[in-house]
């Protein structure tokens, strides 16, 4: 996992044996064990790392009006019961534009207003709730709704 893992050497003297992984990948999910030997004493601890991912299909950049799929997956072992999607903090409900399926959200005609912060929230049969954020960027025209722009002769037009 090098060079993505590190120990804080200065913290070791204070008894902090934390492992830092950056960036975390899906394949990093699993059980981790730390063994510390001091004199003749051995101490251990176990930590399970769960990983949640949000994937975009097709990959970025997203073009306005071209369908996309946001997919949310987690390494959690229980059965997935519910998936909720939030855009800019507001719950997104199924409509002609948004179609939610098992862990995914299809946006049939993405608009510039769909850009920004998206959060998926997964609820499992053991009542565990896991969420992740995704910043969606959309390429498109964010100008006047009327496509006619008037400019005076001899001036510049944008």
C-alpha cells in the first residue's frame, strides 16, 4: 500500500499507533490488526475499515442533456434496504428526470442546475446508515434562456 500509508512517528512516543491511508481505495476495505511489542508485553487491536464509493457513468466530464448514472456502493456486509439521494441538502424524489434504482440514480437530462453537491445515503438491514458525497460538474450553457442576444454594431458581444 506504499506510499499511501503512513504512521505518525512523533505520535508513536505518546502511544499513538494510528495508521493513515490516503487516498483510500475500494480494495482497502477489510480487517486491520495492529501489534505493539513493548518489552515482553504484546498488545493488539483490530479495526475494520469500510469503504463507500460514488461512481459516475459515463465518467467526467458530464455534458448537459446527456444521460448519466451516479452509483453508490459500500463494502458493508448486510443487505441494502434503502438508497436515498440528496442534491444540495434536499432529498431527491423519483420523477421523469430522476430515476432511482438499487444504489444508483439516473439523471435522464442533466441540466446546469444539477451540478454541485450530491450525497447518497445507504441504509442496511442492520440499521447501519452510510453516506458519501460527490461533486457533480456539468458542461453546458449557463446563459439566458432566450438564445437571441442583441449587440450594438461596433461593440463586443459575449
